[in-house]
C-alpha cells in the first residue's frame, strides 16, 4: 500500500462512553520502554519517531500506564506530543506496579490509586485524564473500593472516563452499578478467545473493547494466518488486526511496536477487508487447536 494512503480512520470510529470518538486502530505505548518494560528505550530517537508517525497516520488513541518503565512511557508521550493535538485521547492505567524488570505487584488501594492518578496527571501534563483504567483488580482490595475511588476522582474532575482492564463480566457489572464504564481492556485475539463473552457483553452495552496482545500465537494459528495473509498480500500481523476489526464494531486494537515500519504495517491493516469465509476460518482456530 502507498504510505500516503495509510490511515487509522479507515477502520472507522468507536465511541468512548458516548463522549469521545476515536479511530479504531490505536497505539499501545508499552513497548516504548527498555527490556522487560523497564527503564528508558534503547533507541529514544526511534521511540519518539514512532509516536510522531502514529499521529501522522491518524492514530488518535494512545494506551499507556504508569507502570510502563515505570513512568517512562507516560513521560515520553508528554515530552514528544505535548501540547497535544485536538482529539488525541490518552488512556492510562494504575493499580499494577512495576518494582523491577518483568515484575508486577498489585496495589489498587484507594490511597495508591489517588497518588497514581495525581502522578499520571503530572507526567502527562494534563488537568484531566480522558480515560483512566484500573489496570487489574487487586486480590486483597475490595474491587468496589477501587472503583469507588476512581468514581470520586471523576467527580473531582481529574478523570473524564473510566475503563477497566483484566476483568470478568461480573467485575464490569459491579463497576457499572457504581459509575459508568467506557471501556474494557483484556487479552484477546482470533486465537485467544477466553474473553469472547466479554466482547459480546461490551458490544451489547456500548462499551469499547481494547484487546491487548492482539497477535495470535501457536502453530495452528500461524498456519491459518499465513494462508489468509498470502491471499491478501499482507503480513500475518495485519490479518490478526483485520480480524479484530471485523469481530465487533466496538473493538479498538492497540498494537504495540517500537518500529516505524511495523507501526505503518499495523495501521495499514485498517484498510484490509476479510471475506466471510476468511473471518470464519480464523474464528475457528481455537476449535481447530482443540481437535488436534
Ligand atoms: N492491560 C494490560 O494488562 C496490558 C498488558 C499488555 C499490554 N497492554 C497494552 O497492549 C498493547 C499491545 O500489547 P503488546 O505490546 O503486548 O502486544 P502486541 O501488540 O500484540 O505485540 C507487540 C510485539 O509484536 C511486535 N510487532 C508489532 N507489530 C509488528 C509487526 N507489524 N510485525 C512484526 N512484529 C510486530 C513488537 O515488536 P517490535 O517492537 O519489534 O515491532 C512486539 O514485540 C501494549 O503496548 C499495551 O499498551 C496491556
């Protein structure tokens, strides 16, 4: 595809909480950090170029978290893109900390979430965060207490919309009794369909679904993916993204990359159209794996 024709807008838009609309191919900024999602990126100039190019390609939704780096991803976004262009939505998260490379510790206590939101506001140079996501429920904190804290921060004008991540339908239903929920972010791809029912729930209730790790893994998935990719003259990654876009109109993929070339390929997937048969073939991958 001609690079001038690549645009995230080709995937159409998705509503966030009925208040904001963004193009349906976003960018996940977790990979703009060092090895193990720890420390600064090896190639800072390259990371800055990826962020700038994402905006040129019509990406207007960037997903990040205070724990990416920690802080590195949020800081890099602000250093590169502030003052932000009109319409750019930055979605960040809190409640899951990163004490060292490849390590995660929970803290979704009300006191920590308050500090986390203040920290993200400061690093992102914002008065109000468009989308703030609870990164993951904390097993030793009452889930309602975490959500109630985010609801309070919303009432205080520090958060515009609230999202959840790594949750079940029960979590979403409990949260929605406390405060409107705009989005859900869970691991999901054509080959990884544990959260199919949550996607359906989100579609039914008008919530955006943000799949993370959207690239399918495994041998069977690879075989099907390569076949469909060849037919379209596309890469397997592009087909994985195209499947997501086709799966539901509330799907908002956020493929992550540290490479401008990969970014361009990922956003170009917004223009791919899978046939009904290809959609079905890819959708059947989990059953194919189970039957082998
Ligand atoms: N809520 C959560 O708990 C959670 C967890 C994980 C991630 N996330 C979010 O989801 C986003 C996406 O997830 P992810 O980064 O783990 O997974 P991903 O987007 O599925 O995959 C990223 C990996 O694929 C490679 N890649 C990307 N585009 C490619 C292309 N066109 N061709 C070949 N390789 C390509 C990247 O390497 P290169 O850098 O070399 O391109 C990177 O190693 C993250 O950035 C983050 O914002 C959220």
